C-alpha cells in the first residue's frame, strides 16, 4: 500500500483489482458448494464491528480485498503524472562525466591537508606508531632488496635500477597517497612489460644503459597518463577489463616470467625474444648449461620453497626473509669460491655506490613508448586499486581514488628524474606490511633510508651475486600463479563466454606478448558484451495466481496471461546496438491470437535510452496504434523519465499512460470502460475452513461507468 494509505474504488480478489461497479450479479459464477460466497464476504465485514468501516472511495482510487484477512484495504492508482504532482521530484540534468570536477578551498591549510594526506598524521602520530612503522620499514627493506634487483633483471636493465625504483616513488607516495599499507616499487608484471617494450624498440642489448633510459622515459609517460586519468576521471575504464581477462593475462604473463628466467637458472646466454623463440633456444642450447648455475639454482629453489612452505604451515605473521638470506649466502659463497672465474657462473656485476644525480628523461622516445605505456598504465592502476581497496576494507579506513591516481602519477613522474622505471603496488609486500601492523604510510620513509644506506655501503659487495639466485627468487615467487590454470574447468562449467575470454587473453599473452595479450582480451570481452547487448531480450510477463506479482511466462509456466493484454519487460538499456532486436521482438505481438488491445512496456530494467532507442519506441508506438493497440509505460527510472520528457515522448504516449509499476497499470485497465470482470473459484481462508472467492480476471466487452458506485455492496447482494 503506497504511503500506508488505504482507499476505495475497486476490489482485488486474489491479487487482481476490479471495480466494485463491475461486480454485478450476472457475471458472478459462485461455487455449487457455496452459492452465496460473494455475499458472505460482505456479511463477514458487516458483522465484524472491531474494524472501522472503509472510507468512501475517490475517483482516482482503487479498492483491494486481501483474502488472507477479511478487512478491505485500499491502494491509490498511481500514474507517473499523479506521483509527480503529489511528491516533488528533483530536476535531473544530463552531465558530461568526462569534464574534470575541481574544487578549490579558500583555506590554504585545508588545501594542503587535501593534497598531502600525510600531514593529517602529524596530530595523532606518537612513539608507538613510530615503533610499528620502523619494524614494518626494516622488514619491507629486507624483502625489497632481493626483489628489486631480481625484477630489474627481469626488465632487462642493470639491477641497481630496481633499488632506485624502491626509493623515490615510495617517498612521493608517502606524502600523497591515502593507503596506509600499499608499498609501491618494482613489480614483476610491470617489469616484464617494460622489458617487452624495450625489446620491441630494438634497443642494443650490449648497451644496458640505453635499455635503462627507455625504461626511465616510460616511467614519465606512465605518470602523465595517470595524471590524465585523474584529471578526466577516467578510472572507470578499467571496469571494462573483466576478471577472466585479468586472470588469463596474469597467468599468461606469469608463464612468460618463469620462462624468461630459465636461461639464468641454466646459465645460458639466450637473447630476449618471444615465448616460442625462448623455448626453442632453451631446447637448442640445453646441453650447454652451466653446471655451477644449475647446482646453485637447485639449492636456492629448494631453500626458498621449503622455508615458504614452513611459514605457511606455521601461519607466521612476519614471513622469514629467506630471499635476503639466500642472496647474502650466495653472494658470500660466490666471492669466496670465485665461482665466476673458476666455473663461469654469471653474476650481476659492479653496482655503482650511492644515489645517482637526477637526470631528465629522453623525451624523444615518448611517441614510440605511448602504446606500451598505455597498457602498463591500465595494468598498474588495476593492481594498485585492488590493493588499496583490499587493505582499506580490512583495516577500516577511507581512501580517495582520485588522490591515489594523483599520488601514483607524481610518484612515477618524479621518479623518472631519479632514474626509476615504472613503479607499482606489490600485493605480497603490502600483505607483509598489514600483518606486521604498520600504523601509517610513513613506514616507507624507513624503507627508503635503509635502501639508501645499502646503496652507499653494501652495493659494491653485491657484485658477485649470481644471476641464477635472482632467477630462482622470481621463479618461486610465481609458482602459485600458474596453479590458477585449474580455474579453467570452473569457468567452463559456470559460463563458457568467460572461459573463452580467459583462454583468448592467455594465448594472446603467451604468443603475442603482454601488450597485445591485454588488448586482445579487452576486445574479446567487449565483443561478447556487445553481442549480448545487441541481442537484447524482452520477457513477456504474466500474473502469478493469487498474487499481484508478474513474472516471465517462460520461467513460470503457471503464470496467467491477461487476455488481450501483453506486458513485456526490456532486459537492458535501449540503444543503437539493440534497437533492431527489440523492435523485431515487439512486432511479434501483433500476430498474437486473439489480437491484443493493450501493450504495457515495463522499463524497470532499462537504465538508459539513447536517441536511437527513443526513435525505435516512437516507431513501435505508431505501428501498434495503426493496429488499434494502446501503449502504456511502466516503471520508468528517473534518468529515463527525464530523457523522455526532454524528447517530448509524452506527446506520443501521454503522461496518463505512464505508471509506477505493473499492478498500477492493470488497475488502470480495471477502471476503464470495457474493463475486467470477475470469475470465481474456491479457496480456503487461512486458519479457517470457510471458503471464499478468488478473483480471476478476463477482458470484458461490456461497458461500465468510470466512477465507482456508492451502493456496490447492494449490487453484490
């Protein structure tokens, strides 16, 4: 009952509203076992003095009787026009969502707090917070030293650039970011994509500094693209990357990462190439494997796997830093045994001590790096957004998506001047920060200090670190992602379209590279979405007996159609893609036997309608009127109503034919001349053995007055 008001006008028996003036004696067909059933309903009401009598109905009201009790109740017949007259509706205007929404505060202090969220910590930061952040900073530094060098090796640039990327971007993010737990720096997937971009430009492999310059410039381009996304609020673009596409891309990239490290594990000199080329080169040169590299890799992988499995079984909040332990031990053994000179074991080589002076990126490479940088930007934002959301929900604090974009943008732009390649959030390192209990993002400052000290004092000592050790670190880190291949079977069972999206993205990533893999996965998912949209389906609704509920007749075979009335529901928004499909399906209702006289269009699932869609509705309305079929609109959402009014669609279908829901539209038909008559069937009242009447509607050709009769009760008697 709308607004809790009960009024009169027509009676609903079994969920169907009928006019009291239509309940004349001739149409009633009582049960043979209870010939005066309809009269007894009114006798029960008259004898029950505990309930107040119903008010007199108004012209615009309909009367309902619910058989679960014997009290008449009332519901007002509501069209959209009457609803807007009774309740004020705020005006709706179409906004251009791509325009930047920038607001400046007159208070400079508030502006500083908004742009630099870290300043908000000054009033609450204390010694306990500092202790927790210090522990987190030391722990992350222990993890990021071997990972940074390994991921730089994966990108095909000298290992020190991985350490540089762990310093400047994280410091910038500390000042600008809103997540307290995300740690940004080198990331394996981004490193692989950077390496692919360097390979695609044909950079001289003998000049590692040239490769590094490409990676540094790419960081600047990625930062600019992130700034554009923040300014134009384009973060919604990543929503078009479905979970199967991202998972297929991640698994494919993980296999590429592991494949690229086999050459380091075997001690082979194989140039970077495609997946097929790398596999072919490995099988061709496998007999030339370096025994020292193989033995070193086997020992390192065994130590890494066993310690990680032990940490998982014990559920340690702070994992054992086995990567750093392996790096330190292997570096010492390599230096003591002189493995490079004695056995030809490849090592990382000399690392320049200290921090490098700032340099300007090579802006001449921007045009060549735009497309690969765009792919990296999308992946980077997806990864970081998921990490920020995960830990903010876990710890219950607020984050700002646009501020995150700004922080990531400036972290990469400023980092590019300090010899950093694209920095991204790391889920594994962020999880460690969360488990340790860091209180704020200021732990990044401690990480940066430790890394600077490492570069100033210990960098030259890492020159004897074997490449096989870094390859083993990467291989073990990605062993769990390959296990996700098992999800294919689940996708095949649940939804085959998602299975093909996953498979197409995976195969494209493997055989065509990371940039093309993500692009092809995106295109396949969009094509499937467009196909689904273009084949927009309508559902014919019918009444579930004994209720006011209308459901799809294909799903509910027992639902009851109203004679000469068709109720159809659009399954999606109406636009230029699906207008032809919708028009063809609606035209089929003109061939129904017996022919319909009313077509009710349920718009409750149509979130939007474009110009092509409104033109289709105009044409359909004209086509049905030529066959003497009236059109009614049901359940239009606010934006759709506003669009219809701007297009003056009310001139085509009057506002008195716009209804808030399907029952209101059916009630309207009851009030019209040639409305609905009543047939009777037996039911038992709940908790009572007495039988009463259930309404069963049918279109009648008889004419009845619109205004309800005051002596409707006498007509029943």
